[in-house]
C-alpha cells in the first residue's frame, strides 16, 4: 500500500514538472506587474494569451503604469475601466516569438493591434518606441516576455475634420464660422453630407455693404438663406467643375461656374483656395460673399404692386377688379405702362376711364394682357398677339429695340410664377380709340399735386370719396363745400371720386 502511494506521488510531481508556462504566467508570477496582470484580466485577454501562441509581450512594470496614471490624472480603477484598454494591451503584444537577438535597430514590428512599434538599439540598450527594455528574454512555452519601463500608447488615428471644422479652424473664416454657429448651420455641416461649401473669407464679408450685412445679422432667416446659397448637397472637387456649369445650392438657387484659364469663378466670386477635403465633403475658399437672387414674385400683380413706377397702374387694376384674375394660375403676359406713360394721356382720359372702372377701364387694361407667357425671346418682328380684350397688338423689332404698337419696351422679362411683365413707355390705345369715352362731364380739381386742401370748380357735389392705391376708401363725405382736407393722408397717389348731378367723375391726385 505504501509503495503504491509513493508511485502516485511521483506521477503527480512529474505532471507538475511537465505543465506548460505561458506569457500570462510570467506576468502573474512577477511582483512588478500586478497592474498589468489586473489589466490583462479586466480586458479578458488572459485566455487568449494563454493559448498556443507564439507571443512576444513587452510588459510595462507597475512603476510604468503608475507613471501613466499620474500623467493622465486618473485613478488605477479609472485606468482599468478605460474603453480602449484592450487596444492599449494588444499594442504590447506581437503574434510571434521575438527574442532580443532577433531585434535590429530601426526594425518595425507589427503588434496584434495592427499598428507597428519601432525598435531602436543604441549602446547596448534596446528601446521599443520610447520605452527601454530593462529585462529581456523571459521565455515561456508559448512565447517570450521583455520587461519595459513605460507604457506604449497606440498612435492616435488621424481624424479628418468635417467641412464645419475646416471652417471653424481657419484663421481666415472667423466671420463665416460665427454666422454658421448663430444659425446652427455648423451642426448641419457636421452631418453625414456630402457637402460642397464655397467659403467666403473675412475680407469678403468686410467688402459687403455695411447696411446689407447689418440687416442680415439682424435676421437669422435671411442670413440662413444667404449661407445655404454657399452650400451644395454634393462633394464637388475642382476637377469636377466645368465652364458654364450650373450648381443648385441648398438654398434652392443656382450658382454658375466660369472657368477662364486658371481662374475659377462662382458667380462673381473667385476661388482662391480649392479642394480642402473634409470627412463629409469639400471646401473651396472664395473672395466674395454670394448673395442669392431675389425670389421670383408669385404673380404679375405682385410685380406691379412692388414697382415704384406703376402706382397708377396698380390702382387701376384694383379699381377694375382685375387683381384677383391676374393673380390666378395664368400664364399671363402684361405690357405694363409706367406712371409717366399714364400721366401722358390726354387731359381727362384717365379720369374718364376710372369713372367706368369695370367697363371702359377694364377693357383698356385687358388690351395690355395676353393669355400666355411671352418672353422677349419669344417675340418676332411683325408678330400679332391676341390680347384678353380681343384685339391684337403688333410687335416691331429693329436695331433700336422692341415695340408693342407705338410703345417701347423699356424693361423686358420680369418673370413671375404665373407669367411675365414687360414695362412699356406708353398706354396702348384700343383699336376703336379711347376717344369714344365722353369727357364733357368731368370736373377739375386743384391744386394737383397738393399738400393739404383740395378744391374743385363751383359745381355742387353730392358725395366725394378719396381712395388709396389699394382701393380702400380713406375719406368720404356728403354735400361738402368746394374743398376737402387731405392733410391727414400720407404722401402718395389717390383717386378722388366725385358724384354730382347724377354724374360720376374720378380724378388722380398726388398728395405730397
């Protein structure tokens, strides 16, 4: 029995002698690597490094780890909880056996992280990156351990900035960075993209009219419209640009590329630095701020209403009840006589028309409207165009310009969503002639223009109304004397409607 027990003991001792030692055992059994041991266990690498291998481990001591913890101003617990702890440890391990005699000066060794470490050998010392090997060639059955006096930190991956970061980090784009921030567009330009940003410099913003710039800075919506006019929703490199190319911006408006020799222009701005590539697009630096074109008016009526040269036409269109009709889908072409053109009518002609707004006036106005969109490029010499009144107007084109009947087109192609307006310098006479309108019953008002009191001849007036350019009755009175006070009214053109002896007359009066 005793002999049998002794035999079993020999077998147990033999098994211990044959047990393999791993690189993990080397670390675990070292008094100088307690922190490394804890890190290997925390990162769940003990099992992997106890495998067949072979492995080479550059093992930083507790002093080396403590020095790193101190530098990072963290605790040991925070070190063990680092998200990239596994990456740091794998940067210390090579998936091969590299004895000190296998190392050479300048050698690059690839770690299990996939990144290289550099070997430097000088005066008998071996260094791995900036760490010195203090003890070499501690062999195990699955590799070798070299003790080092510093922790090896993996190289920080190079991060490509976003287009927003390119602008924010540029010393020449402090204004652009600030306005992007104020409109939250910097957040948008940090998104996935891709984006192309035409980035005006600080000098470009300095060149903008101060009042224009101030109005933009006070209106975030308008500012955002301008800024998005500098951004395209694609990544367009300089090699992708071509002369005459049109690029649609996030604003919805287009910019035009012009290339002449080595000069690239975006609208009227020169590209002075091209192809600053970001992670989500590209930035091209330009020397001027791009101002988007004003939006097209919704209707031809809007063009007339917004024109300082068409106040009388606006009043006439409203009085004739045509404003809603000409605000419809259309399309329409309007030949729009200016205030000066209407003022040049024979004495009393306008008043006679306004006395019959939905009859004679509407007929004359409709003679200025075509039920189609006719741009100047659609017109030809001798062309006859049917108007909504029923009569035709004739187009004449020569070296001097374009005429509609006897009126010159002085501004062409004011485009609206429902048609186009051409400004003309004369009122188009109906084929039957405006003379058919009786003028004998009209009254005279004076002074015209006036600053306050308006008078008329000695006829007894039953009622008088003063209408503004929007057709609203501003003053109304019955059985007045021979004058009315207009001083409460603002400056502008007003229609004075006089009713007397069963007749009705309308006078256009300018109030200063």
